[in-house]
């Protein structure tokens, strides 16, 4: 009788190399010499041993004795922040069972591939007896019987896992309503010795596993055949002394996967992280939990000392990446003669005031197949940013984002794409829209089903952005005159290198800005380089270099980060006695020489834990420019963010954010000067001090509507108490 594994070996040995699935390792006859002198049974045995569902990144580290539970959790903590990747086994991230497999493989255990199969390994554990290192298993919906998720228990109802909702390795609690309702059971792996508990296709071994250290000693042919027979449910073949096994034939094995490919939700980030930042202005540092609570603060807002309070409710969709954040803010001035009741009535006397309860409603992740973001902290970019580049409507807001005391812009971003078509859109304020933009691109070769890789990398796009009521100039009666401003772009992009690590493309764009009294043309050509570097820790680097040519009445990236400020007051170092709007400045540039410019942007991300972006733009004219002309075209921006910097051996975490923008400046120094109206600064810090309590603060420096020659500085220290639902 022929062992089933030997049958598989011969058939697979006769096939060309092909991927069984995204995580599969396949037969490769190139490992053996062309003229192999080994006996046929030995050749087939070696091939059988070489086939395994585990890629190189999941190689098991041999170990003789079980590790301490602390070692398992210490290993797991090293992966905090590592992205969730659909079907991931180390190529930029992991799925839930891939993460568990990686942690245990580093400690000597060859576990099955999926959560359902992992549930068949180890000793069952009651919920009341859970211990550090135990595996927790969950279903998708309460009452289901099909396991779809796995996590590692720590202590005090806390566990560590990699889930689709948060999109990264993080902490959660078994007492939360979501996980409490979906808990299915637990298994203790550390009661077993390190060894092999997975078959070649990733299922659990029916015999309970082999507790000998992996790769500790080369197995004999008898052991191999016995293992193969047990795994495939066939009897062990008998043969006489010196008798070689006969040639093997039979069907191939299929590697099992955690989820089917067509089950992948569209809100998940693609495997290749592109490194784009979605927020470069005010931001919220909030924990991603479904909870109720209250935020208390004290500080200075728009020139007044105030105490503020905001009852909050947050919903976090663990299985759908839907986030909802709401708050009801109240203000108590500390240096004002007005009564608290009067302030309360004034803050809620108009129907529009009640919209400030909404802080954020978002779905998905930027760069995923579907992304929606309705929030007060979003930044909008269309394509390569020839018209709209990190436009941030609430830079002008007179509130820090923790406490929205007066209604400000509720912005909407929406992105979506398929293989051959995609689009982006942005509305600065859905309640009172002024600036709107949209982009659509197509990939002609993909649409026509052309196989040429270079042709399939060509994208053609068209974009529009405009201000429906751009401030123009003050009338004699002191009111502001408004005009419409429209912009359009045609561009072509060619992706000429794409690997698992590198993504390189070049682009060419032509754009225009048109208003009642002015029109301008601009062109740009550039290269965008993106790299995903590393193994366990993936470092994402994004570099963009761009050259620009334009007529004098075209400003590249016109709708920029601080446009909400400088649409009424052009960004200049010296405002003077007669400040002009940005549209008026555009008109005044008519008749000056044509312009050239350069733009550079460098972004670094370590997963979603650390993000740093530096941008610089400069330019000049092709002729002399009168000293009175105030447009320089020199801009600098810096954004730095640290998310969930966990303390050692703890789920307490620190988050930091800092943003700096200096627009159209002639002299860089001094930095952070109160008299510079073209400078914007925002900083925030949050520290999760305890399970239910965090402390932090926000600081902003920006436009001062009362005195344009002096910046407004607002700051609040806050204490947040919330209860996870």
C-alpha cells in the first residue's frame, strides 16, 4: 500500500512550481540536483519534507521545553502596531491566526494555520480559569458556531490580538460587550511541549501532535511514512527488510486559509502600505473603543479662561471599521461677567449648533478600497495635489478639536477604487460648502484586459476643485465681495516599477485656475517612490520630487493646508496696512514674469505607530520681480505623530501629535512667533493612565480674527473618564 503523502509527493514533483494560495510554499524541484544520486524513496521523502504551508517568515525556532507564559506575551508585545493584512503571514503584516502562529513559532510551536484548526490543539480551559498565554477563540456573530478569530490572553480580562477593525496588533478586553458576546472558548497551548501540531496543509494533526522539538533530529523514513499516514488517515504501509517504498502518485494538497479571498471586506488596507497621511492639522488622540464617558478641561480659548465639559459617546466597529464619535460640549467662562445660563443658551440657540455634537463618522482606512470620513479634523488631497494639497478646513477653527464649542467645518472625504477605475472627493463643510473637489482616474489597459505590465501601469485622470464663494476684496461699506474660483487638472501617471517592496511611478499634469478677472496655467512633472522595508517591523518610506512651471496667475496646490485662513488674508510675512485676499493676490500677480518651482515631500511610517512627514516648496521667476510683490512661493510643513507608545509590560500608552505649517515665507526664523499670521502650530498629547482614565492636552496657534497681526493661541488641559461598553 502506498502512503498518501508519498502519493502526493510524486504528483507534485512532476508539476511546475505554482502558488497554491497567497501563503503557500510549494514544491520546488530546483532544490535537488539535476542528476540526483539518492534512491527514489529518499528523493520523494525529501520533497515531502520540503513542502509545508509555512513561508520562511513563519519558520519555527526549535525549543525543547515550554516557555514561561511571560515569554509568550513578551514576544506578542513586540508586534504591537504591526498591520492586519488579509491572509497575512509576514508579508507586511499578519491576520489573526498568522499573528498567533508567528508568536508561538518563535517559541518552538508549529501550530495549525487557522483559528478553527488551532482550537483543536491544547487543553480546553474554562473562562474562569484563564491564564497568561491561553488562546481565546471568537465567532463573528453571537450564537454562531464557526470560529473566525483568535487572540492571546494576558490577565485581568485583557488580551492581545490582530483584528480587522483596528487594523493592527493591539489590546482589547474580554469584558467588552463585543467580545463578551462572541467568546467561544479557550485552549491552553503551554501545557504541551514545543513541537509539531500542524500538518503540511495547515490543519491540526489528528494524533494530537508531535512534541519533539522541531528540526531537533532528522526523522527516519519509517517515522515520515507513519506521520504521513496518521495525518492523511491511511494505514502505515508494511514492507520487508531493505524494500524501498514504491513511487508515489495521487492528488495535491490544498493549503487551508483563515478566510476565503472573496470574503475580504473593502475597508481593509491593501497589503502594500503607501504611506500617505490623512491629517496634517488639528487631530484627535482618542482610543478606539465603544464607550461612554466625559471629557473635562480647563485652559484658554479665544482669549478667555474657561472650564469645559463634554459628555462623549464613541462607537467602534471591530468587524467593520466603522467609527462614530460624538460629544456635547459645555463652556463655563472663568473671567467673564456673563452668567453660565446665558452662555449655555447662546451656545445652543440655533439648530445648526446641534451639529457640533458630531465629531467624526468614518469607515475604512485611507488607501483601502473604500474610505469615508465625515469629521472636523480631516485634510483633503486630490491626486498629486496640483489643485488641492492637504487642505485642512478647521485650521481656522477657534476651538481645539477636543472641545468644539462653536460650529465649525464638518468635512467629508470619500475615496474608492476598483482595478480599472477610482476616485476621490472632498467637501470642506457639508453644512455650508465653499470648497469642493473631485478626481476620477481610469487605467485603460486594465479596462481593455491588456496583459502588458507597463501598459497596465498607466493611469489617466481628471480633477476639479473650486471655491464657490472665494473672498475677493472689501467693499466701501466694509462688507466682503465674493467671487467664484474654479480649477481643473488633466494628468497621466505611469507606474513603471512594482514589487512586494517597491512602488515607483512618474506623472505629468497640466492645470488651470480661472476666476472672473484672472486665469492661469501650470504644469508639473514628478516621481513618487514608495517602499515597504523590513520583516517583523515594516518601515514605510514615501518620497516625492516634483518640478513646476506656471504662468504668474497660477499657484500650485492653491487649496493648501492653511487655505481656510489665507482665503481672506493672503499668507505673507508682512501683512502691512492693506492685507489682500488670496484671490486678490492672484489677480495682482498678473503681468509679472512666469514662475518655476520645486516641491519635495518625505514621509516615514513605522506601521501606524510612528509617522513623520516633512514637505518643502520653493520657487522663483524667469525675470526680475518688483520688491513690492509679496508672493514668494516658499512653504514648509512638518507633521509628527506617535500612536500608542506602550509602557513596558503594560497596556498604558502615550500618544503624541505635532503639526507645523509656515506658508509663503521669506525668512524661516523666528519659528513659532506670535506676530506671524502665516504660521500655524498644533500639538496634542494623551496618556492612558488607567483602564478608564486618560489625561492630556491640546495647543494651537493660528489665525486671530480680532487682530490679524497677532496670532491666536489656545490651549486646554483635559481629563477623560470613559467606560468601555
